[in-house]
C-alpha cells in the first residue's frame, strides 16, 4: 500500500514539512534571541537575508499541507475499492485505528497552517517585520503538531491491508451506533435545519461586522464564530443535507457525496466551508497585532479582506446546501 502514488505524495509532503521545520528550528531560536532591526551588525544582516529564504520555504511547505487535506480525503475515497465492505472513504479510514486520527490531525494542521500564513503575510507587508520573533516561535510550536500528523499518517498507511474486512458508512452513522457522529446524524431534521441556518447567518453577520469595523474585539469574535459555524455546518451535513443529496432518509454519510456517482457535489460544499473557516481563523490570528505601529494600516486592510472571504465562503456554502434541499425529491419536513 505504501507504494501507491497518492500515498507516496502525502508522506513526502508531510515528511518534507517536518524536515523543513526541523531545520528551521535552530534558526528560529537564533532569530528569537538576536533579532534587532535597529542594529546594523553583520549578524543582523545575515539573519535578515536568511529570514527571506526560510519564510519562503516554510510558506511553500505549509501551502502544500493545505492541499494535502484534499488529497487525503480523495485518496481515501479512491482506495475504498481495495477493501471488503468499504464503499467510500469511511471504510478506508476504518481499516485500522489510525485512519480517522490521521484525518483529524491533517485538519488541525490545515487550520494552524492557514493561521501562520496569515501572520506571515501581514509581517512581510510591514517595513520593519515586527512579527518575526512571534512567527518563528509559532513555527517551533507547529513542529510537534506536524510530527504527530506525519507519524499518524505513516502508521495508518503502513498498516493498510487489503484482506481486512472494514465497516461501511451505514454502520458508523446509523442510529444504533454509539458515537458522537451517530448522535449528530440522528438529530431531527427541523431543529437541525434551524440550527444550521441560524448558525450560518450569525457567522456571516459577524464576518460583515468585522469587515465594517475591523476592531480587535470583532476579529476575535470572528475566529470563534467561524469555528462554531464549522461545527454547525458539519452537523447540518450529517443530519439533513446529505439526506437531500442522496434522496434517502437514512443515508447520512458525509463522504459519499464526494463520489462520482453523486457528481462530486460534496466538493462544492466542503471547499467554501474550509476556505471560510480558515479565513476566519486567519483574521482572528492577526488581530492581536493591530496595535503594532507599522501594522496599524496593514492589519485592518488584510483583516477586512479575510472577513469578506469568510462571509463569502459561508454564503456560498449555505446557498449550495440550500440548492440541494430545494432541488431534492426527498421530503423530510411536512408543510
């Protein structure tokens, strides 16, 4: 299994990220100790030149980790045909105990990488790079997260065996299952629908409020609202949106909607959702530095653009979900 092209690509991307941040750690410690923009010393000039290089390389590997999340899900769905009973990515991820933890770890890396990239972006726009120490300290924090993600992926892929009988999505998301996902998918359609639309509306309102005001308070609230909206959105997919797509009252799987027989409709849901959530987290991550003099104009501008992306992403996600509900032949709620 390790010699599948997609698996090799994922392990190489994760390994490269760990290697890059591992090599950057000694330099990061040096930057934290010795960085001084007011100094014209030879050490400072050398740090400045190497900072450009390391920041560019780290940005590249973290962008690769953003794309890797999409490849993880796509690869899990593609490999489902190799396992007994598996019909979608759920069966592939359930082949061993490392599947879903590796997916959650990759999602965590996705959002943390997005936040670091937002901080790095505003720092490069300032004339004195005031966040250099902070962003390199964050890289040291990010390294163990990447190590754990790489380790989980390696354990998962190296333990894949084609002769294993796995479980399908029907058993995982059925009402008889004893899990959080089963409880979420078992929500009644009407309260789930109300929760979904109220949650999306509040997230969009907070994003537009921050787009208009650009204050530190609204930025922090936007990050919280984006995280809450992400959870509510996934709850909506599990509880009623997936049912309308499948036109089946008991099929709650959030992965089958990514399959070709459903015209890959799930990507139209998940791409704007993840983009909106990442932008909301990014806006919240940069907001605490708005009082730095050299960032006084930079952060409001960037933060408002991220807020607009957050609002736009959640609006697109809601419109796509509503389209599935309106155009479906399934009736869950009697009028």
